[in-house]
C-alpha cells in the first residue's frame, strides 16, 4: 500500500486560535470537535459541527492535512487522498 506524501510531509504549525474554531469564535457559532491545519495552523470545527469549518478551510486553501485538535488525540487526515495517518 502506497503512503500518502501529504501525511508524510505535513508540518506542525502553532494553532492560530488555540481557544477554538476561528470562524465560530468570530461569528458566535458552536463546534463539536476541533481540527488544526498542518500547513498554516488554522483551527476549524469538524464535519459533525454545524458549519464544518475545517473542511471549508481545505476547499478554500487546498491545504491537505488536518490533525485532531482534541486533547489526547494525535490522528491526522489527508483530504486529498482520503487517508488517515
């Protein structure tokens, strides 16, 4: 099975809004779980959240890899290859 180059090359930037989803905080929204972009550090809400800002961030920027921003979770997801790492 081939490895995902996006997952293997992902960075580890600091979270831009460590307290929560950037867009939800700005607009008074709510989130279920948080995801951090491993290219720019953007923090967005997951697809179980009403606004799905992490996926929207991928579609707007093309940044391929998000990591769970939940305490104790380390998994990563590549939107391009639909692979978990």
